[in-house]
């Protein structure tokens, strides 16, 4: 129902209600069409970006926005206790023990 097709045999309240529902449906339809149009436009822009600059797109896809900067060792497996160590001094000890073991093994095999 629109403004040009008012029904005079119905009460004013009913006519206003029908007009309200019709207007609401029209607004919803217009929003849907606008969303489709914006979505289509966005897809076309994205396709153009992918075609013109694929390296940039790949870089943007592979970026982790929640990543923390990684400096040094974050965690290290301790073979003696079979646990994960996060304390930097203990990590240094584990690495030192490993390299001592490795150098001892290489000396035993006469590898220089």
C-alpha cells in the first residue's frame, strides 16, 4: 500500500498501520539493495587490487594483527626436567649444557 492507494472503507488506524508496514518493507528492501551494491563494489575493488598488486595482498593476508614482537627465546624445552622453561637464566643454562654436550660428542668423534 502506498500514498496513492488509500482505502477509504478502512479505519484511519488500519490505513496508517498498513502504510507504516509498507514503508518499513520498502526501507528494508532499499537497505538490502544498498548492501548488495556496496558489497559488489567492494568485491570489484578487491579484485582490482588483487590483479594489480598480488604481493601486497599476500602480505596483508599473512600479517597477524595480534602477534607480539619476538625477541630472543620465548620458551625452551628442558630435557632434564622435561618441562618448558621461560626463565632467561635457565634457558641460558640449558643452551650452555647442550653445546658442552655437543662439543664433547664432536671431540669423541674427532670432528673439528
